[in-house]
């Protein structure tokens, strides 16, 4: 049995704005055993002095692609699997060293990478994966250009992230198979997207019956559905059909934001601002389709207004980033700054910790500092409640990163 005590910390538990000053966190093996408002003393424990630093739960990114190697989907789909895994290992390691101790991959991540991390063969955050996402023919996951000849079977469009699946029974069977392989959730594309070449952003995708089949199948496993959704109509369909996580949630009305807020913890919004900033600033050099560059202008203009509506309505808002290419992944930490004109520091910190954990059905296990939660922690030299922008500079400001009671970084 290994016991560590982190003492003399300014503790944010992931939920409460009131901080525990001079508090201690007792860690037994990989879990938190106790949190107290004084110095804890246990014979034989390894004691680490936080020096009054701000300590909080490790961060969660709910829209992270482990195979987010390039926006050039054709290039990725023609990579060998070992090369993809080598790229993924670098993305995962970089993410962990930015303080993200948990990521949720809504499309592409699979059991092999999950096992490699959990067995200590690869350094990275806890990986929750959904396998391949579902796209209808001509939907956001169908990356075939209009002038491209179909593959012989006409069934697979983007083998890395998604599979084309049409019809209620096929949706049902595909979901069952991904869940059989340990998927923590299922992702379905229900609106047009930016990176896909042939579907307008406003396009509704999948019928309610097909969506209901996915929701039913995940429910049999006590799991849930994530929707790729940019549109207001799509967000309303999510609420109506029982989808838990509305990812992107880009072009919504104030009334729809109120409906999300009224869903009482059954439906959550997960905006992804970093990727839009990435494409707006670097789209041409990323090799994006011309159609995609036009679509992102529409989505970018609406995204900040949509977040204002969500904040004003009191909706439960999570945090994701959706970035591609290793050189741009440090923008992951800037998600806090991108949202800072709309959300208060405490709202942002909750989004990246306890709210994200609740969305993932991991309340009390991740995203919080409390007994029985995983000892996933970061210590910060400055208080982000006073200046949220310190979160955008983790190499400079994060003096400790811990995952499961083990140090990833220790500069204390």
C-alpha cells in the first residue's frame, strides 16, 4: 500500500467556488482517501508540500481525437496502423503533459490504445473511446469528394474516424458491435460538418428513427450517445431523442439554449472552440477543402453567440477541443482563454472537470477531489480563479501533474 499526502494546498474540489486553504489530500494507491482542511499526518506516508499552490482535479477534454494526425483524411486513411499509433502516442503524451488526465475520443479511438495506456505501454491520459462514429451516406463522416469514384463496396468512406451506416437495422447492428468492443459511448453525425466536402452545414442527417436506435442500444449498456451537431434544429432533435452530449453546439438560438438548460442533466452542450480558431487561422496550410473554409466562417461567427446563450440560460456546458495535427495541439490549453469573455473562471474550471465527468457518467470518480475519486491532480503556481489565462500556459504554470497517484510532473 502506497500513501502520499499533499499538504498546504489551496484546494479547488472541482465544484465549489469556496476553496480549502491550507488543506491536505491523502492518496492511497491510485485513489483519494481523504480531503481535510488542515495538515494530515499518517506514519510512513510520503509527504509533499504544495507550498500554498492552487490544486485542482486533472483536466478532461471531451472531444479529443487520438488519431487527430491531419485534416487530410485521405492521407490518414492510407497510413499503416503502426504509423497511426506512433502519431497517436505523441498526441496522447503531449496532452497528458498539458494537465489533461482524461480524454474522450468520440470517433476513431479504440480498445487497443485504451489497453496500451492502462497497461503502461504508452504514456497518456485515461482514454474513453467510442470506436468509429456513424455517418449516413453523404453525411459528415463520408469524406468522399463528389467527383471521386466509389470504392468497390461503396460502404466505407473514412476508415479512421467513421463508417457509413444507413438504415435503422444497420445502425442497431453497428452500435451493438462497437459496444461489444468496449465502447464507452456511441457517436452519430446528425448535422453537416466543416471538414466534409459534400454536406452543407445546415443539413439534417439521420432520421429520428435511426437516432432512436442508437440511443436505445447504448441505453441497454447504460451508456450514451454523442451527437456531432452544429445546428439549432439538430440540438432540438438531440433533446427530443435522448442524446446526452451535443458536441460543437455551434449555431443555436437562445430558446434552444434554454431547452438544453431545462433538460435537467439529461442533455449537455460541449462546444469545441479551439478547432474553429485553428481552422480560421490556419485553414489553407492545413489543406482544408475550399468548401470547408467557407463553412467554418459561418460556424465561427455563430459559435461565440451560441455560448453566450448557453451561459445566460444556465445550461450545463462541458469542454472539448477537437484539434488536429501535433504542432497545433498546444491550442488545447487555449480553450480556456477562447471562452473567457463569456464564462467566468469558476464556470470554465467546472466545465473542464466536474461537469465533463458528469457528462461521461463518471461523477465522483473523475473531475473532482473527494474520497474514492482517482488521484488525478494538477498544482498551479498561480490561482486561475483570479487569472484564467494561466491555464493556457501549462508548461510555465503547472508545477505538478499527477495521474492515478503517480507523478507525471513534479517541480514542487
